C-alpha cells in the first residue's frame, strides 16, 4: 500500500472507505488510466487467515478488523446494548461477514426506483448489474451472471442436517429452490442452500480480492490503509478535499472532481455531520458550522434483527463446513403480506446472546449443536446516529431502537415458532437429539426470551437515504443535496433495508456509483448541482 508521504496533492476522485462498495468504486474508476484515484481505508490489509478461511469468519467479530460499535441501551431488548459489528479492513463487511450472497427481492428495487424516480435503480437494471458483477457457477439462469469479478457458488458438501431442513421447510409450505437469487427473488418465499462468495479453492472472495487486488500497482490508483477519514472540506458549496489521519498526523488530499463517502451507515453520517452537513439545529448545538441543512443525515437507521436463536443438539457431532451458515429461508410472518419479511438462517454452532448463552449453558463445541436463528428482514423499528461532540475523536451514539415497534415483536415471535416447528419435525429426527433453547415457554416467558436473544443481523443501513422527500440525503445519482462534488455510495443510501443479506446490494451500489461518476466525468455535463429540494431545505434551516 502507498505511503501517505508519497501522496500527490490532487486526485480526480477520492473514495473514503474501502469496503463492500468503496473497493468497487475505486477499482472501476481506476480502469480509466487517465483518472487519478485515491482510496482511503481506516483498517489494514485483508491478509488474515480469519478473512480468507470462510469456516472461521466469526473470529473477525470483536477483532481489530471490527469497528466495535454498540447500540445505546434498547428498551425493546430489555435495556441491552446490541453489538453492531462492522468491517474495519480492506473489503469492509465483505471481508469479515458470513459470506451469504443475497441479491435482494424485486420489491426492494421497485421501491428504490419509486423513491428516486430513476429506472436505473429498478429491478431490470439491478439484474443487469448483477450479471456484470457475478461469476456464478450454480444452476444456469438468464438472471445470473458469468465471468464477473465476484465468484459466487453453492457449498458443495453442506452438513447433512441441511437436507433435513430443506425437506421440512417444504412441508411447511416454503418451496425449496436450487438458487434463491434467481426467479424466487420475485416471489413469495423459498428455502435453499445459501449462495456464498467463495472461489474454486474454497477461499473468501471479497471486493478487495475481486475488484481491488487486480488493480493494485497501477500508477493511477493510490490505496492508503490505516487512514482514518475525519471530514470533507467544503469551499463555496463544493467538496474539494478530505482531511484524514495517518501515522499520527492530520493530512489533506484534494479532489479535482469528486469525493465519494463509502464509510458505512455509522461513519458516513458521522463524517457528513462533522463536515457541516446535517440537521442545522443539531450541528449548531455542537458548535459545528452549517454548510448544508439536511435533517435526514443519521436518521432512518435500520438493521435486520437476528435472534440467537433456536438451538438443537445433534444426535451425532457434526462439525461446521463451508461458511458455517449454509441454509436460509425467506418466508412470511403473515400470509397476507406481499413479500417475505422473515429470513431464518442456519448457524452451525450453539448461537446465544450474552444473556441466553449462560442462562441455557450452551455448549462451546460447535459440532455439538446447530441453531436455526430467526431473522426479521422488514423491520418497522427505526433508529438514528448522533454525534456526541464536534471532534472526529468523539464517539457517535447509535440509537438502534431494536424491537421498538410491536409489529416487529409479533413477526419475530412467529419466526421463533416456525424455527421450533422445523427443529421438531420428522425430517430432522435423524439429526436432533433434543432442543436446548428456548424450549416450550409461556407467552410471557417467550417474549422475555426474545428481548434477551435479539440483536443485529450485521446489516446496518439507511442513514443517508436516497430519494426526493425532505429527509433524503442524496438524489438518484447519489449526489449529496446542496453540495457539489460529493456523493455517497454504501448501504446508508438505501431508503429501506434490502430484503436479505446486504453485501450483494452494496456491491451493486458501488457498481452504479462508478457508472454515474464515470459518465459525469466523461461528459462534463452531469456535474453535481444544487436542486430545488436543497433550496427548500436551506430555507428550512434559516427558519
């Protein structure tokens, strides 16, 4: 990686954050040899065994490759602080997560198109982008891509219990499919062996390995790791430079054309606010200058909820394989819903929270048990990210507000029922010795269990959403309203969290951002400009 001492004074584009989307943006733009691109990443290189080996991905959580965020106490979680793991390493979440590749439901992209008025975010456009992204070696489908940078496959030898899970989910009316990312993603639900981003040698494929590594060494691409973005410098309404910390020094890199924030749903709004972009009253209370009044910055925080979980003891030990999460279900908590709102997933260990693990004395040996973890992918609960001070060193507060909406509680209680039904099914009797957690509880006890067991699905999103309403932060071209030369490209731009694991949609966001920027730079006619919405928001700040 380049030393910051060798940084040139100016770049055409600066990308802040080398995660699931940021690596894609930097790599795609660097394909043009006439563009000088700088990528700034707070974490280090992705050369750790825990990153490469899909079977031990969970060891990344809580390590130096994790930002270590936690929510404020959530009343819906009985006052617990939920850990909020996020990747702090080249490749971001794609280097530390559970490797499930889920594209998102057709309705997600229909919503993105409706919110922005841009068909480039619609389902047909999304399928085209995914075809470009993927190198899929599973069942052939016109919806899937071959030859793209991301190797996507099916686990070749899933643990035996997976076949029982598939059979029983079918008995409950959830059809088994060979590929949950094909036609099923426009339907009412399915169960399947999960797509995973693993190469032919069984190694993780992140956006760092798939996109960035082939470009490392090009003279027009500079990658600086262990470089913490502090703020964007804005002069006369235009983003012109990035202030960052490297080797204990504060440095400045200037951008001739564009700056892209790809820092994730916690650090992107933090950086925007520290740069003077956010709710004017909140910024003034901290003594920060108001560059652009955008009250939606940091609001609309969303995350899927994962419950730890419905744990069953094996009759015979079964060691985890592949990504240790080889099976997933997309289903509905109520038949009247128009799209799946639940995503239980297999965890090939005894998965418990800091409360439930000791309470149930769960085994440490992962080969002793499996967990069918209830998951909610259409949460109604909303939270927000707030600054605690005007310095980049000051931590943020993440008010996740998990299970603050009664609808989320009802949906997850139903999901626990579904997971327990599957665990006690005839198809699983050859594998299951007994249920360890939660067991047959009263309604009140089950609610207490849920609040003690629920937490993050690692899918924090939506805090700088795209759209056209006054709470939107970016438009359909990902330009920050009212600030020239500044875009956001990460999961924070989702208006609503996608209906499935969020890595794949973040890669798609990176691809779309790169297209939009390249087109703007090629034509010189699509440079960011202030909009009527921004003017209305500025009027609101003055009022």
